[in-house]
C-alpha cells in the first residue's frame, strides 16, 4: 500500500488508480472543492502526505495549482497526455495501470523557492520552442522527466520548480534525440 494518499479528480479516477496500485484516494469532484473535501485532504497531508494526480488538461492543471498553493509540500505525479487519452476523452481514468504506475514512480515535489537553473534559452537551444515539433518534443521530455506536458513558459517553470537537475535534463535530451 502506498504511504501517501493520492488526490485525484473524479470517481472513475479511483477505479483506474486501484487497478494500478493499492492506495487510498481522495477525489476533489472537479474544481468545486468543498470544505469537507479540503479537510480530508488537509488531514491526509499532515498525517501521511499527498500525491496530486490530476488530469493532463487545463482543468486538471488549475486544480493542481490550487492544491499546490494550499499544500506546498505535496508531491506531484504527471501522466503524459498521450497515455491518458482514449475514446476522445483525456484523464486519469483513461490511463492504463502501467501509465499510472510509471507516473507514480516519477513523483516530484514542488520547490516553492525555485531554482533558476533553466530559462527559455534552454528550450530554444534544444528546439523545444520555435519549431513545428517543439510541442511534441516538450511532451516527450516532460514524460521522461516526470513533469508532464506544458507550454514553453510553464515547462521552464516546472523545470525550475520540480527539482530537475541539469544532468537529468541533459540525459533526457539524449534519450529524446536517440529516439528521433
């Protein structure tokens, strides 16, 4: 059983997560987090720690940001968009058990006092912005690093705030370049 409690968005997410791993899950019910749910998350956060595992879409990112502000030591797991899509739907509930386990194996903690290791120049130098393939490359690199997909500005933010080292970044780029 996973020590931390997973915070996900909906009831179907619980089903998918339980197929992948034995864990306690609290659902937010979308962005309308009520007082009772926030109290449950607070208790889990204080007693066991939480892992935020939201859908890789705009709504999921807004929920993640909201929770991260309230629970700064929370851990974060990201399922790559392509692994969370099925039947024209995107979400944790669409991911395979393997994709969920992989995301949970790459958990990161957000550092609220960000390092300034990476900049837009790093993205530009590595064709992660400004090319037709940039979005797909960021998506794959985010998967390799365990920080998920993001636009260029958000990607630099995640590199600097989720503890990615220069060495990890360069190793992931090597893997990405070998795949191309």
